[in-house]
C-alpha cells in the first residue's frame, strides 16, 4: 500500500513530548511540586514552539492547512454523524479545531499555573482556575482520543501509527488534501 509523508519529525516529537509532559504534570500535581512546575514550563515551551511551527513549518504542520471556519467544522461534524465524512490527509476540520482548543487550553493552564506560583501565590481563585483548566484539558484529550479512534475505524487507517512514523495511506480520488 502506497503511503505519503504527512507529519514531520518535529510535529511528532512535539506531540509525544506534550503527551508525556502533561501525563507527568498531572500525576505529580499534588505530590511533587518542582517536577509539576518543570513540566508546566516545558509544556508552555512546547506550545510556543507549536505556534511558531504552525506558521513556518512544512505543509501539514501549518495552521493555514488545517484551520477551517466554524461553519466547515460544523458541516464536518454533521457529516460524521451521518457517516459521510471525507478522509483528510492532514487534519480534518474537527481535528484542526481540536488542535486549536488544546493549544488554547494548554496556554491557559500553564498561564494559570505560573500565576499561581509566581504572582498570585496562595490565591484560591487562581488555584481553582488552574484545576479547572487541567480538567478541561483532560476532557479535550478524551475527545481527541475518541476522534482519533473514530477516524481510524471509519477510514481504516491507524492514526496513532501515523503520528509515530509520520506516514498515512496515499490519497484516493475522494480524499481531501
């Protein structure tokens, strides 16, 4: 089966580093503050890198390739519900929206963590905001995993493997590039 290169090494390194850092930050949250803070700063740096890479990286890493209008996202979600969604070589409209939601929520999570340790230390509202954002990120991760699973099943394609090896099945006539 023919494949095409989609995810460049830096996107893949970013993705799996973010997964690892968030998992360690979540596990260490109330147990190991120094490690938790280190993971938070690392996540902030990863997000900053991804924002830059979304502007200057290769084709499928660029925001211009996968950020769609809200109407396009709604139409795609409607097509999913009907079992009529097209396969995308890069991110589909829902996946693109999820990337933006995750980057935004991770930015707010790390900002609230920094505020709670450096500027508003001990302020209950900052701690509650940080915990709320952490829970929101967990919810978004669960939705992301559900979307990856659904798209993998519907399009008969192992998307987690593609995020490891960078390759997806070559496009057919009905696929969206």
